[in-house]
C-alpha cells in the first residue's frame, strides 16, 4: 500500500485570543508566502516562504555569542554591531538560541496539519463560548493553498468556525476551494487603479477584482478592508472608486462590508531587521481629522 506523504506548511506565528480577525475570540495562524510585495507590508518577514532571520540592533549588546554559534561563519563583527552574510546563512537558528538579548529571531517554521490542529484545539472552549474559531492569515493563505485548505477542512471537521485573510491574487479554482471552506472572508483592497496597484504591490488588480465578485456571488460572508497608505490610496479619488465598486458592481452596502484601516508604523523597523533598508519607507499615519474625512467619503 502506497504511503501518503504528510502535508507540511510554513508558518511564522500563532496568535491566540485574537479579537479583530473574525467573529468571537480566535486563534490566528500566520502563514508564510505572499504573491504581492506591498512596499508598506506590515509583515515583510512573511513575503518569502523561506524562514527569515531578523536582527534588532536596538537590542544587540555586541557580545558576539551569535558569531561563535554560527556553523556557516555567516556572522562577523562590525564595530558595535554584527554583520550577516545572508547568502551563507542556512537559517539553522543557532544564533537565535545563543542570543541573551533576543536580538535575533527566526520567522518561519515547518509544521504538519496535525501538529497545527493540536495547537488550535487547545482553545476550543474559548471558541465555543465566544463564537470564535480559527483564522488563516499571512502572508496570504493562497500561497500555500493546499496546506491552508487542509487546515480549513480539518477545522470544519472539528466544528470550528473558519476565516481567511486574503488579497485574492490567485487562480479562481484555488481561491474557490479556500472560500468554500471559509465561513468568513477578509478581502484586502489595496487600490482600485490597476497601474497604481501594480506599482505599489507588484501585481495588477484585474484578477483580484474578478475574484472578489466571484466570492460575492457565492453568497459568502465577506468583509473588505483597505489599509490607508499615505500618498498612495488615502485620497478622495481612491475612496470614491472603492465605494463605487462595492455599491455598483458588487451591489453591497459599504457600511456593512467595508472597513478603512489607518496606516500602522509598527512594522517599519522590520525592513531594517531584514537588511532591506532600501525598501523601507517611513510614513506618518493619517491624522484623526483626515481619517474621519476619508470615512465620511465612504459611508455618507
């Protein structure tokens, strides 16, 4: 009898007691890999499916223990801080374990569906009492769609409410399978202008908009979210275009189905920790006044 190969996925975080990732109290699983490369990405360590090593100079005391621990000799001292040759790094995690200040973290680990479900089911009573469940985020679950689909199916077998967070840039047959096993769908809208969308994320948006319409036709419980990025989509034209698409094309009420999110600066430092300073863009979050104005354009 042919043995079935066990299915593994790559994740970088399991967040318990989440209250903003779907109904009730939830466990949110963050999967590695994303088909988009947004310049404002809140989790740049999630973009690649491979593990990513982050190094915080703010926490580093320059003790050099990581240098001694690295079997690949990928680390060396540069005055106070430690330099890393990422081409030599094997992502073994020895430097992470040796650091007394936790200045190094490894984002990404392999896990089986069974092992992940054991983690998720630890909070089953919390889900039952709050109407919560499990949410797959990322990255984007579509990047590991086979693993994501298996987790969603197993969650339903355990009678758990399921949700996914996606930008929808994937073949429809793939997204349809994930949508069918999802009770709730968060769908990110980055920008309604396709050329601008490609400039900001690396991909155009025609497939994304087509997939959004297809999910709506399925009758799924869908919630659109637009992160407001300074100078990119936090303007009257972008918000008006979003409103027209949702109301006129999808025929949905925006107040029930669309949410605007203020720009969050918390992840900007991660680009430096990944040695990707050339991609880092420091931006200021919208003022309360501007945020309220943009919401008025959408909801009034």
